[in-house]
């Protein structure tokens, strides 16, 4: 079943629920997904602090 037929607002959205849009992350394993999220959090923190902070992995 294609969600787009039910709701045209769903065009471009991914059904896996990991993102609001489809970027292929549904193809990642859970381990790869967690690593990607950690990397994105570290990059966001670095951008907020001016880039000098070491990445922190919780």
C-alpha cells in the first residue's frame, strides 16, 4: 500500500520513522543508525560551540 495515495502530504516522507524525509536511513542497521545519530549530535554540538569542542558520546 502506498501512503501517498491516502495522503498526498506524505510525498517525500519515509515510512521507517527515522526521519521526516526519506534519505535512505531506512537501509541502515540499528548499529549504523546509532553511529550516524552520534556523529550528527557531535557535529551539532561543535557547530554550537564554535567547532573547538571534542565530540562527546553518551
